């Protein structure tokens, strides 16, 4: 077997998820900037136009607020749009339609108006693209009832969770990461594996301390855990995978075992995912904690451009190691 | 037929299509139902039975009645927050609409939506939206779905003159024209964007021209004349359906009440309002036409009044006796179980 057949990139996994769901359900279509003829700004939709045609793979003008709203309207009518934002930074133009229209209308209609739509695209910082193109929206969307929020790390989760998101009858925010698109992971076996939304995954089990994280930062946490293993600290790494609904039980079970918690996210800390998890553990597992919860978060600044400053902004492996040592009193 | 040209609105006179006495009587009845419904809504608001925002449609009845008269059952409708008239014109049950206004479980949204947020899948009414302009991309998406499914339907998207200054309107116009979507955009120009007159909020002479850059045709219509609206709608709907392309109707209308219940409308003169009420009222004009053109006797109107009075009594009774939602309703309808 060659290397190519034994691995799959996150980019390919996402494309396969969409293609499989589009083959299965004619109501599923994808729209967004450059998704069709350009094959995706990050080539995630490669080959979809050829297979499914221009009716179902639709290049939009640069008009996020408009096409997000159009997608929500189509979803009210029973279609199942996948709306790609070239990045979620641009999706901020559309946030009114996502929250006020997609997330709230089921409630406002007494349960009549379901909105089966997926908003997907890269989230968070890529490499030195500056403040307006480097923001994590996990806590923004996770704040709102009526939305599901997913942020996968590896190829298997990217595919299985995107398939689940497309099949879900609710609006789903699917946060990808540009830095992960090209990363290769072991090839997937089950063609049709759908991973349930709302389930975290223990990606490395350990007994001394728990770290919760998601998306690109899972890799950072795993690196920190490997280094700490050589120093005699056994770290349990939880990939949240879904931010909302949060898998509280997996987090609580782990904290009750390790008695120590570090949260890690790329985004700003204020009212962030780590704050939410910290509060959860305070409310439901306070007596199990042997140390205060420690958050590792992005620096509280707009993303700088200079490489020297970027390193001081995005959580680094060393930050995680320091935080874990702090909660372990080492 | 009687054609009255408003000095303020200065509408284009259209050739009216033939209308039967029965049709015009129905339009009269439908407009009167909306008028009486809104009058009762205002009363119930004053009594404290309706709360929050409540935007009455009084004066604008001919717009929605004239448009809805020519739509087909498969067509979809969406509007903003001045929506009670649209729901009644979509044949939604006045009891359910009024009970939503009073926040009861028997309301269309089980008391969770209120005046601005009601929907009926059965009647293809897609709300009821409270963010000015947001319904326009949404409705364009409904039109997209008609085309995607090839079901022959069109979406009628209502907006006020204030909404036309939102950027997303033009994002929607662009896509509707580019992709040839069956979308009929209705601008209900009542002259005021809340309290800001059109002269102070809109550049350019005519709102119906706002689609020119996208190649979307537009027409101006006298919205105080239900027959003029119906005639224009007939042609517009035919155009949208047959060409699978968007069109704009700017319908010049007038609201007699304030923007919402809390608005004393100090930004316009009493004379202006009185002139519209006395000289251009769409219900009185329909009645005058029925009498002068069709020879309908005065006494023929009383059964209509009586029928509507009974509908309203029933609606108000239901809206006060239907229970408030139980606490168990609070956390339902947030997500669909998957």
C-alpha cells in the first residue's frame, strides 16, 4: 500500500462528507464564494461541481449577508443548504441572519419552522493573516440557543461530524481550520460513518490532569502531553469536537478521575469556552478539584502580523506545559 | 370606473383588469376584516392584553388584499413586522393570530412569537420578521427553493419603504436577477420609515427604480385602490412566474396610525392624515365603487359587517380565554430532536 492510500487529509474528508450526503439526498446543495468553478478557495469543494452540476454547487457573489439569508430561507422551505464562508471572519457580515433568522425562528414559530442548514468554513487564525482574518468564533456562536456548534480536529471527525451536521434538522455552525486542511490522518474505513453531534472524545487518556480543547489546539495539547509524559505527568486530552451541545459528562468524568483541569483554546479568553467549562466544573465537580482550573487562551489583542508577536498571541505548547505544571503544583 | 389620483401619492393610473362584483365584494370584506382586526388589536393593547411591539396595518389594507388575490396556493409569502394583515390575507385564522398577540398557547406560535413573529406552514406564510430588511434575503431563498424544486411557485416578499435602504436588499436583488429567481418584491411605501419621511430617508425619486441596476423591472401602483393593486399584481405575478425573474412593485400607501402603538406620530400633520382617511381610504373607495359601478345597495354591506363582527368577537374571546403557555413550554422548540 502506498502512503497516499493509507492517509486522508482533512480537506479530502470534508469533501467526501459533502459528496456522500449530496449523493444520498437531492435536497442537499452547497453555495458560497468560489465553491464551484474555482473548486473552493481552499479546495475543499474540489470535484463537486463536476459531479453534481451548477444547480447544486453554486458560486455566489461576495455577498455573505445576502447568501446566508437566502440559504436560511431555502432551509425554511425544506432544502438542506451547506453554506460555505470563505472564512468565518467574513461570516460575521451574516451573523444577523444566522442568529436572528436561523437560530431563533423555530422557537418564534412555536416549532413550525425548522432550519436544516450548515454554515461551514475555516475559523480561527491561519498563518500571519492579520487581525481581521484571524478570529475564533466558537464562543460567539456557542452562546446562542438554537444553534449547534462543531469544531473537529482530525479527518475522521471532520467527515463524520460534517455528515451528521448535514443530516441534522437544525442550523449547525461547522468550524474548520485552515491549518488543518492539509494535515493527513489515517485513512477512514467505514464509508458511511456518521459521528454523533454532542460527544467529546478522549484522544489520550491519562490519570494526572485533564485538558479540554478543540480544533487545531488538540494537536498542541497532544504535543504538550507527550513532553509532559517524559516528566512523569500523565495528561488526559479531551477533544470536545462539539462545542454546543457540550458533552458535560465526558468532561466531568475525566475531572473526577484526574482532579485537575486545564482548558485550551485559540480564541480570546473573556467569556470563552474555557470560562464556560470552568464554570461547569465549579458547579458540578467542585469537590473533586485539587487545584483551581487554569485557562490557556489567545492573548487579549487583535491578531498582530509580526511573527514575533503572533507567537505571543496564539497558545504555544510551552504555555500548555506551564499551565499543566501549575495545576499539578510542579 | 372611479379613478382618484392622490396629490400626495401621485400614482400611475393602470388599466384595471375586469373585476366581478363578487370579487370586489370579497376584497372589500377582506380589507374590512383587517381593519376591524387591527382596531380590536389597538383596543386590546390599550387594555394591556397585548404588550411589546404592535404595528397596525390600518390604511394599508388594499396592498396585501390586492396582491394576495392573484397568488396561487403553492406560492409563498414573507413579510416584516407589520404583519397582521398579511396573515389574515393568507387566510390564517384570526383566532390564532389574536391569541398570539395576547401571548396565549392557542396563538400561531404558542405565545412564543408575538405580534412580529407568526408563521403558518399550512398557508405558506413564512413570517413575521422583526429585523428590518432581513425578510428580503429569506424570501429570496424561498424563491430559490421554488426554482430548485421546479414547483411553479413564486415568493412574494413584502417590505416597507424604510427597508429599502438596507444593504441586504441589494444583495438579494443581485442574486435574484443573476439566478433568475421567481421573487416578487412588494415595497409598501407608506411614506415613513418609522418617523422619518421618505424625503428624508431615500435618495432618488422612485423606489420602484431601485432594481434598475440589476435589470429588475419595477412599477408604481396606487396602494389606496385595491383594484389598481390587483391589476398590477396580476401582471407582475404573471411576469415573475412566466419568466422566472424578479420584479418590484412600489405600492404607494398610507398608515393612519403611528409606526407602533407607542408612536404618537408627531412627525406629520393631522391634516395630512385626515386627507388620506377622508379622500383615499381603500375600504371606502371599494365600497363607493361597488355602489356606483355595480349598483350594490347600501343594505348589502350590513351582512358583511355582521359576519366580521362575529369573527372578531370570537377571536377576541379566544385570545382572552386560551391559556398562557405552561412553564413546560419554555424549553421546547429550541432544537428539533435529531
